[in-house]
């Protein structure tokens, strides 16, 4: 962990390079000491059905949900989400200058006893990382 889940309104698909946004988040996340490299996952889901503010179809949204295993200090989590949010804001500045976009993020802990994990990613990481 952590897992980064982006939801974005379909009307932003032509405005935002969502794959590049995922990579920008991943690149920053792996630099944060509290996030183990092998646990970082960033994915995005387009939302086709939504209604925002006054109902005008020009409005869009990008929402980031960060889930991570419990146990990190509050100040560590606050610093991490602010770093990731700053990367998002910086990446999206050009699009937000020309389009109506609501940007949000939330980080939450997962109870490890209720979230079993298994994988072989660590076995396949480059040793130079």
C-alpha cells in the first residue's frame, strides 16, 4: 500500500492526459519514505454519469482516493497527501485555467486485519531501485 484511485468525469478525457497524471502521482509517491515501492498502485476510472453544481455539462471533477495500511503517524500522512495533492494541482494547472474542474483528494487508513494481501511484485523489482 498505498493505492491511489482516481475518478474523473468523462468530459475531461479530451482535456487531461489521465495516464500521464497517474505517472506523475506514481513518480512522487515512490519518493515518499512512508510508501513502500512495491505497494504503490495508481489507477484511474472514468465516470460517465455525474451531476455537478448547477448541472452545467462544462463542469468536471478529478477525485483522488488514497488507501493505505494503518500505522503511519498523522503528521506523516498529512505531509504525504499534501505532496501528492501539490503534484496533482501542478499537473492540472493548465487544464484548470481553461476548464471548470473540481479537484479533491482524501487519504484513509485500512484495517490490516480486514485487508489480506499477497503478491510477487517484490520478487520482480529491479534491484537497483
